[in-house]
C-alpha cells in the first residue's frame, strides 16, 4: 500500500514533457539469415500489447509492480522538442499498469526529476527500489547517452542527488543499464574505446556509495565486431540475456542467452525462431519464470518499435544413462549419482533405479560432471557437455577387490529382495569377489552366514536365512569351488545390526539383511 501511494505521488509530480534519445534501428538490420546455428528449443508465444503507437515504444524494467518503458509518443506533451537525428519527439519515461494476464494499460509519464532536454533511455532500480540508475542524452546530441544515479527522497517524494558515473564521456555512449538481482553489479552497453567493435556489453561494480565503478568488457564470448545491447541479468543471476546482430541468427538484432559462470560466460544460445525474427528483437525481460516482454520492429508492428508480451513453454532436456559393471556389463542399481556443474556445485543427486538407469534435467550446451559412488566399486567421474537436446552418458564402474580382515572376507552387502532367497544379478558380481579369494587361496575354507531383517516371524526368518546362505554356497560350487570348503549357517533375525526396533527405514532393513563370509 505504501509503495502504491508513493508511486501515485511520483506520477503527480511528473512533467508531461518529452525528452529522451531516439531509438535508432540496427545498422545491421538487413543481415542475411544464417541457417546453421544452435538455438534454444523453447516455445515462445508472442502477442502485441495494446499500448503501442506509431512511434517508438521500448520496454526497460519494472518498478513498484509497474512496467517502465521509454517512448517518443506525444501524450499531452507540448514543446517537448524533437530528436535531430530522427525528427521524432524525444523519448520520455512512462509507467504502465500490468494486469494478471500480462496486459499493459494506462501509460503515464514517469518522473519529472529524471526528465532532460534530450532523450531518456533505459533505467534500472536497486533491489529496494530506492536507487535508480538511468541513461539520458544531452539536447542536440541524441546519440550519446550518459549513465546517472539518483536516490529517492521520502520527504520530498522525488528523485534527488543526481550523480554521473565517473566513466561517462562525450566521446562514447552508455546505454541499457540492468542491475544484477543482488544490486552489486550493473550491466550496460557502450561503444567506448577498447571494445571488439560497435556496441559491447560491460559490467561494473556498485561500490559502497551506490556508484558504478570499474567497468569491464564481458569479452569475446559475448561481444563481437558488431552490436551487443540490452543486457538483462536474470532473476536467478545465473544467466544474462542480450540482443546482438553479431552472433548467428535470423537477421537484425536477435535475443541470446549466456550462462554466468565463476570465471567465464558460456557461448551464447539464440532464443530461437519463435521469438526472434528477421527484424530487431531487443529489451527482453522476464516478468515471471515463464512470461515477460520484448520490443521489436518486426513486420506488423504498429510503429517504429512495439512492445510485445510473451509466454514461454520450456523444453525440458535430459541427461540420462545406464550404470553397469565395466567387465560384465551387468546393470547396477542403488548407485549414488551426482550432477555437478563446472563451478563444482552439486545440481542434483539420485540413486540409480532397479534397471540401473538414471536421468537428470539439464541445460543445453552446458558443462557438467557425472560423479558415481557405490559400495565395493571405485569412484567414477565423467565430464559431460550436454547437447542442444537430450544427451546420454553411460557409467561403467570398476569393482574393488575383496579384503581379508582378520577372519572375515570383507565385501559390500549382497542384496536379496524382501521375502526372497534368490540372489539378485548384481550380487553375483560380489560373489565373484569371494570366488577370486578362494581361487587365490585354495586351502581356505569359509562359513557363509546369512541374516534377515526383523519383518516376519522368527521361525520363517530362520528358514529364509538358511535358504539364502545355501543360494550363495550353490553359486560358488557352480563356479568350481569344492563343496567341502563351504559351510552355511542361517541366523534369521537373531543378530540384527540396526537398532531401529519398530521404526526402521529401508536402509536399516538392508543393513540387517546381509551375508557374511567367515574364514574357518
């Protein structure tokens, strides 16, 4: 409620003057279409908003639940002045209502205090919305924007204390500011010297006084010898969206996305033909996880540039595979598999299924590592670069050898299905480890002790454990071990390892349901 009242007061103090630089179409809007390039498989449904005019309407950001744009419309403006480069009115800042379906309405002039005698451009707000970063041009120099910062005065209900960025210059332009969600960084586009050509995207730190400092070029992964503009830091801070006519696309300015890593930016991915056209698409910004706004001069636009609303249907991509023992190719259930990103952060973890399979939801063209761990097997790690589609990465584990500890042959647990004596296929791999020890030590004799969990009657569990011990003995005899070297004993539930009593987990039951190999 307080924010709503504050916004109303700001609007009342606004001036209906037009000022702002004119938005000029991309110099490379006739770029030929490149047919072979990676693009996102997501589906965008794009619809024109009803607020567009015959002049330029360009989206920028959100403020107090409103959508902010800059426009050359002449809503009640008198003597607003004209851009000498386009002969259209200077751009001014406007705010618009947003309804529950994303429709825009009631454009109102935004803030008199931010108005200039030239063009107003893009702007960005701190997370608490008490600081604004904005760009504007001087009268008579509409192609040169400078970056400024102001704070909101709660007493006077206006923006005060304008401070220019110390890297402003009349020899180059600074445009399209976008703040990271934590307010610690600001992205912008500029044609300052030292770039890769045209406009490049830069990032600057926000110091303790709220001033942008130390601008750094995002590098050649993002920037080209043409124009990169309209950087937008996603709400998660994991991606940066931007428009470019230098990366391969459909022509003009297309929207791309790049992942923000600790030390680099990933290769930009074109958002695809359901949102990009042969014209210019700029000012991409998300309103929710699956909807937002974009500005374009595509065919059918009402004016020079129009604002469009989009709905996004994400295309889920999977990285899947099968876990097997390397030599036998027997599938391995109950393997812990972790998906780790290139910064070393664990993205997801799961246990392989009964048929040894796993599946993770992943991002396209991303670098991951698959880490697999299972008792009795060497740890496994595999670097993976996902495709721009579903990917497959199979896991092959090497067994550890059995260890002789005092009077016991130590191996991991042999699994049985609940209430059954049959040996699971994966457990034959474990019995093979016992076989190897017996073959290496031909004089060795062992006792095979089998145990159940506490489910079922004492009598039934004693019979069941004896059957399990006999099954293990039978397998070893089948593999050539003399029967007189093997003795069996079933203990039922008389020697439980867990102390869970009636509140047992499946892991507790697995611990109790075991086979031990004791050297005589």
